[in-house]
């Protein structure tokens, strides 16, 4: 018998997930303190061993609590996922116990636990908790997303009224418009803040393709960078979940990621979408949607598991276009700028 989850059931699961995330956060802080206070992590037990120990400890805590509260729900995590794992219509928790492990090792306070819930093969609930800053992001499909700081009252996302990203006509003012394959692309200098990550694949061709993409996103077309967009800044927080959250919050304009897994992004997708952001998959997903009547921003199971993600913050309607039209335009122009990289 299929489990039914309506708005009331999802709110109950959200309360459970928040309490679980906070308990896991306490364990993360304990682990971080152990790593930072170790006299010599290279002897007896190195930092990788310590991270693994606490990564496993947090996942075991999460899995055991979920099993007790929701014994019929399925679970997806790094240890339980394989290439032939298929999503079903049954409720499935999708969890990354420690997202941002490199940050966790070095004491850089951008690591979190990410708890997502998949229902009917789509993400419907997300909780992301950064215990180092006590930032809690939450979202339920159809019920909005929120940020709670320092256990104060939740604030609805995005935190401020969204501002437009430059239109093509505005980009022409005082700037050079470059053409790539005779298609005009937006110039986003002095306004756009974009999150990118190098990822774990540092070999050829991935590292070269990412380098070329980053070069065009940041480079000055007036100073020799062909196709350069001269984005205001590129940021790397080191955590996919927190990158999604920051776009939802409005602190980042876009986030582009290649190589993540469903547990890295499931919760973030819900939080971002409920904040008015749009999420799409690969170049091919966007192109296929343009050639049909499909919604280019519908997060299907293929997008969730496709390991390629682009998220764009909420944009306001303007006299020239709706916010949704602007998001689609920017997505197309962005994918005309970067390489279509294949993850390992």
C-alpha cells in the first residue's frame, strides 16, 4: 500500500527532520573539535579517518532515528546508493550526513547536514543545518522555505525583494557585446555573483573544461577573453547544499555544479524552488525542453539523479519579461557560455 503524504504529514516530518538535524549538528561540532584539537592527525589517525568516523556516526544516528520514526520509508545515502538505484513512488529520505567535508576538516564553518525527502519520485521536503553558524534552512513543497538563525523566528526566503539581473539591452550600455555562434549572450559584469565548485575530478578533460568555463564566466571580453562574461565574482563555498541555500536566500545569483549526487542536492532543490528559484539539469535537459512543451524547470527523477545542476535565484517581473522568462533566458545564455562537462 502506497503511503500518502499531504501537507499535514509533511509538516510533521519537517518537525522531526529539524530535531534530527540539530542532534546531528551537535555530533558534527563534537567531531570538528576532535579534529582541530588532535595534536598530530597524521599519526595513528589522520584527518580522513576522523572525518569518516564522524560521517558514519552522523549517518548511523540519522538512519536509526528515521527507522524508528518512519520504518516504512526508504533511505538513500552515499553508502547505500549505486548506479542502478531506482527511485520509487514511496517516501524516501535522501541524506548527506556531512556536506562540505573538506571545510569540516579544516574548521572552515561551511559544512552542514542535508536531509531531503523524495515522494512520488520528486523532492518535496528539505532541511539543511549548518551547526557552526546555527543556520537552519527548511522547505516544504507548496509551503515556502525559511531561514532560522540562532534559534530566532524563521525568516521567509528570499530574505529581500529580488532585483532583476541585467537584460540584454541594459548590457549593451557601455559594454562590448560578444557573439558566440552568432547568438548574442548576456553580459553580467558588475552584478552577478555565481557559485561554482572544482569538484573531486581533477583530471583531464574535466579540469580543463571547468577552467575554460570559469575563465569565460569571469574574464573581461574587452581585454582578450573571447566570450568573457566578466561576472562580478565567482564563489566556492565548498558545500552543494549551502550553495543551493545561499541562492535561495538571495546571496548568490546562480549556482552551477557538475558531479554532485542526489543526497548533495535533494534538500537544497526544495528550499531553492520554494524561494522562487528555478533548477534545471544538463545542457541536454534544457535543450530538450525547448524543443517540446515540457517545463524546462521541472525536477524529474532524471534531473535529480543526473549529476548536473543549475539553480537561478528568484527574479522579479519587469515590463519586458516575467521573472520566469528572465530565468529561462539566463539559463540558456549561461549554458551557451560553459562547457558541457561529463562527470565521472
